C-alpha cells in the first residue's frame, strides 16, 4: 500500500482492535463488580427474562410461607388452649365421681359442684381466648378457615364450615366440650350440658373428653402437615435460588483471569496504536 498522510490503515486496524478490547474489558469489569454475567436484558434477553420470572416466583413463595406460618400460629394457639382444656376435663372426671358419691344438697356436694362450675368457666375462657390474628378455631365459622399452600392458589383447610363439623361437638358451630346438644349429631341419650348439675356424671365427662380429643387430634395432624408444607416451600425457594444463580451468576475465578488478560491486551493495543500513528511521520524524512 502506498505511503499516505491521509489514510493510515495500520492505525485504523489498531484502533478497531483497541475498541474491541475496551468493550470486552468493560463487560468483564461489570461482571466482577456485580458478580453476575447477566445483570440486565442487554446482556442476554432470554436468560434475563427467565431469571426475572423465577425471582417473581421466589417472592410469591415468601407470601405462601407467610400464609402457612399464619395458619401454623392459629393452630398452635388452639392446641395451647386445648392443653389447658384437657387438664380441666381430667380434673372434672375426678369431681364427677365425687359428686356422684356425695349426698344431694349437702355442703360437700355444693362445694364439689362449685369446683366443677369453676372448671367449666375456665374451659370456656380458654376457648374464647384461643385467638390469633382474629381467628379462633373453636368459634363458629360460616366459611372455611384456609391458608394458601402454593403460588397456584392451592388451599389448606384448618377448619371446615359448621355443616361439615356437625357430628363433632358444636353448638351453633362453636366447639365446646362442656356441651353436647342435639345439633351436634349425637343421640338424645348422650346429650349433656355441664351447666346442669344433674349432667355432671363420670360418663358425660368421658364423652366430653373423647369428643374433645378428636378435635385435638385433628388440630395436631394439621399442625404437622403445616410443618411439612413449610419445609417443602423452603426447599422450593432454595432450588429456585440455585437455578437463578446457575443462569446469571458469573464465575469470578474465570472473570478475574480474563480481566488480567484484557488489561494486558489493552496496554498492548495502546502501544500498537502509538506505533501505527508514528508511521506517517516517516514520510517527512523523504523531503529532507
């Protein structure tokens, strides 16, 4: 190629190579700074879209976890109240036996019935106080008490509606072991109400304990189920986080090596451009 002061082909090529090196160096520096090989849609549109979708899924899983934890707290509060009620029912069994042996209308019978009445009040107080976030599983509920189990809208039922609960121990939909009215699905011969002294028999207390233990067993099973579902959601979140990392995280060991190589290449490119720019000055020697 002819010597020319208008066109310096060597300098143009050297500049193109230096610009390419600078762009690669900028990309590598960004990966080192962010720790990600795909930090924006500009880096890789398809991968960025997938990662964004999965991050949204992780956020939704947090909401699922919160719902399950709320349900767990609701059940745990009911179980805590249930333990108090179970202890009271156990004590009532002893009192019922003693009441049967006491002479009706005697001072002893009066005192025993007073103790029995105090336990009935204690049970109903525990039932009323078993509330978490405005939900009490012992109360009447016109609609099912549910929590969300997945991002697709799956539900887990903590307590069904009263219609489904009929046949347990209920009065107008509320669970109360001190009563077994006809609307609970029991036979008339097994009806009892501990507000009535004549109903305070060992047989009726046994019925109350058996009825209430079925409720406690149900709540215990649901508490374990919520534990398992919380564990599952945690594992799903861990898997999602790992999957996102596989898509967008940079290999910093490789990027570090590439950064050193590109910095060296940049320096060499500057030297090459400098040498190419000096070529046109050689033409001056021809006119001396």
